[in-house]
């Protein structure tokens, strides 16, 4: 104890001796900042008006379109290389072919991504020259690095795609996968660089907070407080999104094809893509939670604008969209049970899973406070319904989302099991263990949810941690146990292609809902800055520096999504056209 | 054919989403007024109109003060009755005139929290509203006067604030403080004041991550405004466990101007847990 006190004293004494130095250094920095050029503060007249165009709508539309395309183009190579690796390890050629086909769709979208990205940069320099000038001042040479990375991305992408057949077997396959690894490394770095600019505008760093003068290095501005949370969120979301788009492609091809063999191929591709989309989607709420927690930590006002002000209602729309995605993905999985003979045995559980998914969706969509007339408030005795009001707060939402994720995983597990008949002795014990895992995990999720109601706010947040851990434990634990209990299992015949058309439309809901959801979240993230270009540093004095109504935003997002979906469906159509060969008329004549 | 079927399906799905978005309550904040502050003399009606534009624009007041229940809906409620009830309430210990009460609400939102509108878990002792004179809202004195004039007018009172003469665009000069650092101008924001007195060199403030002094997160709830002022002006009065006395300068009472002390205190009051 005495020793500790002596140490503390020495530390304090050293600190006290260092204090004048620290003070001088801080003084020098403040003085240096005062001599540097401040961030521009444009007035209304400084924003160019070009042909009556709405600058914000143009920038919004192009930025969102670029993001949709870029997310897809960056995500597909990630799971293409994983699928290619799977093909190499299992020796199943189908994986390799599918990975190649994934890349084929990416190639069609790549040039569009670059085109829209270039248009976006042009629009931003035209409509917001002061902001772009300031960002260039902050990020300096990084812009050139971005350009170099883009060039490298193009080179590696083209080599990766076009060398597929040339580097197909043996050691050459590993060379091919190394190129794919390089492509993904460059792609992710590109995304991280772009994320730095977007998050700098929300949580600036490396600048003087009074004047906006650039005082720090490019790296300081890059690793601003929201950079890593957004990096993780976008990384996971891109995988989910890429999976959903490719699933949409598979659904489109399934609907268009008449050949049963091709139908079977696209059914399998759709199943795999749905799996990838849900795999990326499962941890997304937790990454989103981290991002929002960091937003609150950086600026309480920004957090309140998101969750407590007018944007709060957008999270109800978010709930509707995620509920739609969950229901569609599960419906698709339940439909898939008809592919195997043993699948029907699991059909009886579907209605219970549906009750949980639907119930979770309804809890998530329940608002905390209601918009009511004075008479209604009088009748209810407040703005919250006595029974439903408690469902509007975070403990209920966290419980709902965790249960939805657990039961979506159960839908996957049912199909996986329906295609294998266990033969080893561990099967029954393993089954018992999995049931115990589900029961204990669900009790823990619900229990932590109830605890969240009776504990102060500060512990409410903490209560969500055991819920997440329970969900992940169920998923990981059940996968591991199933691997052991299905070792040496008799494979059941899976009738790929034995799916209804309805199920394919359910699969197609995923890209539509994901795209709209991304648009919505982009609108929220951007609106959090309210009337600041760079939060608390550079004001946005443009005539459109206001938060539009949810309806206006929804309409804009719908138009952008519609254009994007039209482009994607056109790409799908082109892709099918590319594989369609006209019959040789002379051959027909000969036969005739 | 498949192309058309899929497109029609996409359109219908999107219409469902956008239809739902249009069914929800619609609130829009206005674009902020172009002017930072009036550049010339104004009459009272113009000043009130300016305050109204700030209320829904640069002040971002309508983001929360609307009919969504986040904060009292000032535009719809009976403001006059509410003001008078508040000032007559013996539990309310703040200023007793409307102008000062509104000003206090703008710059020290936690001084009095309307029941039911406090931060969750704070038992209505802490307001979620940021101080209007600090970033990100960052209104200057004239702009706050304009909002006060607007709210006084809205409540049916004759506005009591002084009209701008056109010379207030710069902050009013601070009275010279009797300090050892005579040359330095008085800080006008909490961040400037914290920089000026090097608080962040020892305390983890403004992202400094310094740990020579105690962690100040949540100090507002622990000490209150008066307690914080005492801790700044007489730091040896109470020493946090684990820290030694005499490390923090003892002469802030002579160095700081009253406004700087207030800026730092307000900032610390709003530091989250």
C-alpha cells in the first residue's frame, strides 16, 4: 500500500514537473492554429445555382446510386473468393462456377459504379466548391491515393475475372485466389478511405475546433471517432447487400429459365446467396448499435437528433423494412423445405417460427410515444398506451431482434438437417444439447430484456450485451454440435429447382428492401449533421440545408431505388442475353 | 416478360414502403436564414420574424420542439400560462422575469427541466437539450435575443429584449479581468476557456485523454453547478480520493473572468457519464 502511494506520489510529482511543458505545448498549438487559415464559412450567395437544379437532390441521388453500386461491386468479390476457396477445398466444381458467375454480374456493374462516382465528384465540385475545397485541404494527398487505389482496383478486378479459366487448376488456382485477395484488399481500402471523408464530416478530427483550421495530419482526420464503427457497419452491410442482389439475380434467372437443369442451378445459387445475405445481416444490428453508441459518445446532440427528434420515426420505417427482410428470407427458407423428402417433417414447426418472427416485428414497429389528438391523450391518460407503450423502449426492441435472429437461424438449421440423415451415436445426445442451448439462450435473452425494464438507463445498455452473447452462442454452438452429430450422415437427395415462383419473389424482396433500407439509413446519417457541412466546424448555408419530411425523403429514396433496381434488372437481362445463343437456321433445315 | 413482371413487383414493393413513409407524422425543419446576425438596425416586428426564422432554421428548435413529444411543443401550447405558472412556482429558484427565464432555458437547459422531458434515468434533473449558445447550435447573443423576442411575442407579451443596433455582430467586449495574463482576450466558448486555462492538460477534456487530474465525466450530477465552481476556484476544498492536493492552480479566482468561469461550469455540467 505504502509502495503504491509512493509510486502515485512520484507519478504526480513527475506530472507536476511536466505540467509547464504540457502547458507550453498546448499554448503553442493554440497559437499555431490561430495563424492557420480557418474553415470557409460560405454565405447563401456563395452556393452556385445551376439552371434551377436542386443541388441537394442531384448530389443525394448520385451519392446514393454510387453507394449502392459500390457496395455491390466491393461486396461480391469478398464472397466470390470465399466461394472459390470452398470449391478448391471441397473439389466441387459447382462452387467455382458459381463464384465465376457472381463476378460476371459484378463486371457489368463496375463501369456504372465508376461513371456514377465521377458524376458525383463533378456535382459536388460544381454545387459545393467551398466544402470540397476544405475537404481537399484536410485530406490533401489522400485524394491521389484514392485515385491510385481505384486504378489498382480496376486492374486487379479485370485480371481476376478474365484469368478465371486460365488459372483454374493446381497451383495456378492459388495464384488466382491471391489475385482475388489483392482485389479485396484494395476494394476494402478504397471503402475505408471514402468512409473517412464521410465520417470526418460528422465527427471532425485533426482540425482546430474553434476555427476549423487544419492542425493535424491526414491520419488524424482519417481516424476520427466514427471511422471504425462505420467501417465495420458498411463491411457487414455490404456482404448482406451483395448477397441480396445476387439472390435477386438468381431469382430473376430462375423465373426466366425453362430448362430444369438451369433452374436447379439458379435455385442453388439463390439459396447460397440468401445464406450469405443473412450471414452478413445477423451481426449488423450489433454493429449498428456500436455506431449509434459512438455517435452518442461523440455528440449527445447528434444522438438525440437521431433517436429522439424527428428522425426517430425513421427507425419505425427501418423496423418495417427489417421485418420485411426477415419475413421474406424466412418464407424463402420454409419454401425450401419442399426440396427434400425429410423437409415436410419440419413443416409443423414453421407456424411457431412465424409467430415469433411476426411478434418480434410487431414489437419492433411499436413506437414509444404516439401521435394523438388531445381527446385521445385524455382517454389514454398520456401519450403512451398502458400495455403497448412499454414495448416501445430499447429492452423490448433488443429482445425482439435477438429472438428474430435466433429463429431465422433455426429456419436455416431445419433445411440443413432435412438434407442429412444422422447415423452416429452422438445424434440424439447432440440434439438434446442443441435443444438445451436454444432453451437456455432464449430464457437468457428474455430474462435480460425484463432486467432492462427494472434497471436504471445506464444498465439498460449493458443488459443488451448478454442478449447478443446468447444469440451468438446459440448460433455458433448449434453449428458446432450439428457438425459432430451429422458426421458420417447419409445425404438426402435435394431436389434443387423444386421451388414455387412465389418463393422467388420472396427472394427478390430482399434486394428491393435492402436497397431502400440503405437509402433510408444514408438519409438519417447525413441528416444528423443538421445544418452543418462539417459538424460544428463548417456551416451549411445552402438554401436546402434543412431536414426534409419523412415523406419527401421516402419519395426520393423510392425514385433512386427504382432507378437502381431498373439498372440491376437490366444487367440481369443483359447477363441472360449474353448466354443466349440463336439456333443455327441451317442446322434446323438439315434436320427438317 | 420476366423483366416486366419483376419490375412491376419491385415498383409495388417500393410503393408500399414510400406509402408507409408518407403515413407517418411529417415534420420539416426550415433552411437556416442566410444571415448570421442582423447587419443593421431592425424594428421589433422584423426582429420577431427573424427570431421565428431562427426557431425553425439555424436554431434547429423544431427538430425537438414539435408535436412528436420529444420536447414541449412551444408553438402549440399555451406559453403564457406555462411561463406564469413556472415563475410563480416556489420550487423554481431561477430568475423571475420572462426574458431571463427564456434566456436561462436557452443557455442552461438543465437549470429547470419540465417534468417528463428530462433525460431518461435523470429523474428530470437533466435536460437533453444542448445549450443554444454552443456548437452545434451556436447562436450568438443577438440571435438568442431574437428567439426570446419571438417567444415573448408568441406568448402574448411585449418583447422586452433590446433591439440590435447593427453593431453587435461581434461579441460584446469582456470587462478586463484582473489577471496575470492581461494580454489574452476573454474566451467566448467553453472550448476556448478550457484551452486558455489548460484544463485538458490534466483532465480528460476535449479528447485529451489526460489523466493527471480526476475524470470529470458526470461531475454535473455529482457536484451540481455550485460545487463545480467551488472545485475550480478552491480546488483544495475537497480532493478526490487517489489525487494529491496543490496540483491544480489555486488562483483561478484571480485569473478567470466571470463569463469564463460560467462557460467552463456549463460545459462540465453537460459532460455525460
